[in-house]
C-alpha cells in the first residue's frame, strides 16, 4: 500500500497528517499516549517531579476514559528508582513498589494497555521483573517486543534496551546513552512488515531518527539498520518515541518520527504531558496534545 502525501493542518495544538486510505469504522481509531513518567517516591531533581507523576498519570487516564480511546500505550521509563545509597535488595524492592503504584494508575484505563520498555525500567530490576509487574493486553502480555492490530492498523513495539554486545539491559548494567536493537528483532520486524500491507505505526522508547538533528546520545546505536528495514517497505506511516524529554520530530522517505514530551518534567498542576492520536476513516492522523504536549506541524 502506497503512502499518500502527508498534508499538514495545525489547529488548537494538533498536528494532522494525511495517510493512505484504508478501512476503519466510522468512529475511527483513537489511542492515548504517555511517556517518561519516571514515577518514584523521591525528592525533586532539577525539573523532574518524580512523586507528582502519580497525579499526572491519573489526569491522563481520566482523559483517555472520557474520550473513550481504543487503547493506551506508554512509551517507556514508566518508573524510576530510589536512593543509590540503598542495598541492591532494597533498591529492587522499592523500585517494584514504584512500578506497582504507577501501573495501578495506568490500569485504571477502561480498555487495553500496552507498554514499551525504557532504560529506566531496568535501572535496578530485570526485564522479566518489569514485564511480570505490568500487563500488556492479550497475546502481548509478558512480551518485550510484539505486534498487534486495531481497526485495520498494525502497531509494532520494539525494545532497544540492549548493550553494544547485544546483552539485554538488566539491573543497571548499561549506559543510558548506548542503546541497540537486537538482530532477532530486526529480522522479526522485516518479517512483520512483509506479512501484509496494513498501514503500520512503530513504537520505541529511544529514538530511531539518528539521521536527523536529534542528539546522538538519545538515539539508538544501530538505528540505521532498523530504518533501512522500515524504508524497504511501503506501509510504515510513523515511528512514535519517547526518551528525549523535550520532544522532537523529523521525516525521511515518507516516514514521520514523532517524539512525545516527557510527563515527569515540571510541577503539577502547571505541567503535564500526554496525547491522543486519532486515525479517522479518511486516513487522517491527528496528534492532539494536552498540557505541555502541544502538537506540531508535520509535512512531507
């Protein structure tokens, strides 16, 4: 399926992008997005208000329920950790409690929830622990990378939390600015994109648009390999990301890369960040931003 030219319309803080026509119900497809809540019961550090992410998440989930979105996805760094002065056992126990608390707020959503793994999600626990304390919907439960379909659109979730030698992040055995996607995933991604011609949106925590002006320390080390796979196929519409707290956007080969702003930044209630992405019957995608997530113009 060919992508049509993306046509920009910027109104009320929303970015509207024209996509190829495809069949979705009259009501359309809407999903909620949050990223980088970094919840932890600890003091403010700079502009990061860790404790307030509980309240911010509650506001976001209430909005998603009011708007009756089809699903919610969080793009990583759902939780943070406590004091580095603690023992490893105490750090793990406390971090899992932070995770349980913020996941409880997220699961107040009246529908399917999905997660993307972020680097802080493994700062003192394992991927297996994170996945066992969170709940992806349906067959995606317990999976670090996976695909699912909603109303004629395919969504692909990637896990970039691997070291340069492709060992997985686990209990802080990594440097946050060094992230890679495993070869297994790259092969799987190619297979998923080849399986059908459904319009596809890719989710990842760290950024894939290293070809852009994005800081290199927030981009995936082997992004070029992944992007080459995306560009070989004609059905990838957009890549949606977190990690870079101030947000970012770029475009290449008809694929838009949109990085959402971090929820943790700024004191509540003055600050928060979340979004609703809307795909209608005409094939238009609208990223409607709330609070600090203002939306932006995208054009091709």
